[in-house]
């Protein structure tokens, strides 16, 4: 977690709900890994070098008899057959049992494989929280954040919707000195703790706040941030994060010369001709921003002019 925040004091003095991120290093399996282990079993066993952390590293797993030895824990080979048949899910080995990484609560949360060698995405009630068509989630996050790259060095960043943390992590990699990232749903953060692609959220310059951005925004200091990364859920799920009132608060907390990167999905663009970004641009301009739409990346890039009131 970060050691300080835009208030100029230690984290927690301004934010009541600072989240203590704890990595949960369960062995993780996808269909590709399960197929490799089953193939080894059919050959009579042996040592398989594979990945059990979603391609972040390689590790040796021993297959012998009817079992697979994973970090000293024996798992029946037969248990991997259902994993092999499931091409979307991620399974964690918990107390000797292979369980899907998902949470059934007020909503249904699921960690979903995006591609071999790439970061997974998060689904909430069946809706992807990242772009997955023609781009992988970690690439999508980078493409968004790099639009602010000229202002990120030694900057203070607000990431309004943590999700799996990919945008906050890229902001840190690209030079931001302090990142405040906000996530209201603890279930999302619990899944991020299991996902190895999210583990850099425990970096020293990232503070996670478990709160609702639409409420928290009013308590943030004026002109506290150089960069705001706003990647909200779709409009139908979080319309308050697209409102003129919320944009006015983003304008207030940005420093003169600051930049806002705002992802805007396009639900209904083809079937109903909807163009959500047009209303977003209009409301941002009404709040004082200079704003333009990037169709290629589906983001609005907005600036707070120096000398702006």
C-alpha cells in the first residue's frame, strides 16, 4: 500500500477505508494446463514444467500414478478432467480441492481466461470489465494509461475504479509516484488478491481505497491530482459516474494542466445507433474540460487548461 496520499499525510488520515491488499498464492489452473497434466498421466507420468500462476512463471509439477503433486499437495488426476473441458474458467487449488475463481453474492463475479500468456479479465453478471475483442486486458490497460504518459512521471494519480488493478499498475510502471485507486466492491478486490496479474497492487506507491468513488470524490482535496484514470463500469451499471456533477468534481480535483483518461464503452452502438461518448464529451466540456474522443481506443481524453477557473 502507498505510504502517503494527496492530503500530504500518511494513508488513512484522509481515507477511512484503506484496503490492506494480501496476495493469495493459490496454485491456479486453466484448461491448457489441465490438458498437459492429463497427457502426462496417459504417458505414465513424469515431471511436467508448466505454469500454475497464469503464465507469470514456470514451475515443475510431478504426475505419477493417479495423482498430481502440486507444491507438496496431491490432487487426483481425474479432478483435472473437468478443468480441461472448461475453456473459460480459472481454477484455484484450495485445501486439496479445485475450485473456480468466482464469487456468488449480490452479483456474480468470475475470473475469466482471456488467452494463453495473457492476463485474465473479470466478469460481473456476465459482463466483461475489460475490452477483450482484438486486445488482451493488460494491453487494453496499457493503451489507456499511455495516453497520459507525458504527465505520469512523478505524478499523483487517481484511478477511480480499481477492478483487477491493471490501470493502476501501469500508472506505477510508467512513472507515477503516488496512485490512489478506489474500488467499492470488496468481492472484486478479493478476486484480485488471487490473480497474479494483480499482485503489483501491493507496490509501495499504490494505495487502495475500498469506497464508492461517487461519494469519495467530494472529500478529495482541490487540485490534488495530476492525472485521473476513469474506467467505470458501463453506463447502465454506474450512471452516476458519467454525470455532469461527477465530472465537475473531477475537474475540481485535477491540477491545472492535468489530464483525464475516460474509457467509454459503446453498448448499443451497432444495434440501436447509440453514441454514449457524445454525451460524455458534452458534459465534460460543460464542466470546464477540453475533451476529444478516440474511436480507436474508445476513450475520451480531457484536459484542464492552465489558468482554468
